[in-house]
C-alpha cells in the first residue's frame, strides 16, 4: 500500500481520531478493518515508511482528542462551580 490512496485513508482515520472516534470507528470511517489499522500502526512502530509518519500522527491525534475531552470536562466543571457561586451570592 503506497501513494495517494494511503494518504487519503490515513487522513480519514486521523480526522476521525481527532474527533474522538474509537480505533474501530476511525478504521471504519476509512473503510478499512481495525486489524488493518493495527497492522499499519505496528509497521510504523518499526519505522516502515510511510507508516512511521502515520503512526506518529495517529498518536498526536489521540493526544489532541484526549486534551480536547479533558478541556470540555474542565469547562463543564467551571460552569457548575460558577452556577453554585451565583446561587450562594444571590441567597
């Protein structure tokens, strides 16, 4: 697997992962099996081009999704705390 086809599949997977998709859902978004995704990541882990670049980008996308999820939780907690403080001040 080489060329524009892999770049397109990789982009679809990375986009899905950034949006918080599971590995299975990200693979499905690109029309490939989860097993293929893991095989590509494994090839990337041993430095096989172009999979090494994809594997690194995949990890960055996972990290970005995780950070976004944490920030959403922090923002929700802050909104709840603000609401509690407003009720206390108003009372």
